[in-house]
C-alpha cells in the first residue's frame, strides 16, 4: 500500500464540509461512503480509486471551487491518468452539465463522470457504516488481510 495515498486520505479526517450539502460530516467519512457505493456498483478499480480520492484536495483547500484541481495535482504520479482526469473533472457535471454532456457525448469519460457524480451525491448519509481508509486501500489494491475497523461519523 502506498503510504502517500493513505496520507492523502487520512488528511481528510476532520475536514468539515458545508452541512447544507454534506450532512454526513467530514470529508473522509464522505469519501469512504463514495468508495463503498462505487465498489458495490462496478468492478472497475479505477472508478473505485476516483471515488475514494475525488476530494483529497479538500485537505489543502476546502474551497468547493478549487479542490478538484488541487486533488488531481496531488494524485499525479500516484494513480493512473484516468483517475487523475476523473478527479480533476468530477465537478464538471455540477458546474456546467449541459456543456460537459455536449463535449463528452457518447464517451466512456461521460459515463464515468456520471457514475462518479451519482456516487458523490449518494455518499452523504450521517449514519452510514464504512470501512476504514486502510481497508479501502487494501480492497482497491487487492492486498491480503485488510483491516476492517470503520470510520465513525464525527
């Protein structure tokens, strides 16, 4: 397991988000929920990774308008280019859905962004039960003996 990826995730612990849009609490709890939704919906591990890491930029700048670019920059060289691209563009369907759909019509990228957006919206339960960041990384990278202790909402 790459310790840099674990550090990026754990840096989200305690990063508060707007209760209006994120009643679930901190950015780590949200990201773990989004990962779980992706894992249940697809076998595509790059989508799992995009779901897990989509908000890592919030640990540096919790500004809703810039964390996508920051997160993608943080992930460069640590994950695939596809994952970096998805993190960089995960807000495109929120910011400008019409233009995004027109630009990407009929592509896998649009399908991926739509899935990621759906999971991002779904990962907002204050009562969800999730795996720990370590357990998620073990599943993502198919490592043996993953810890199962979960992250409790704050």
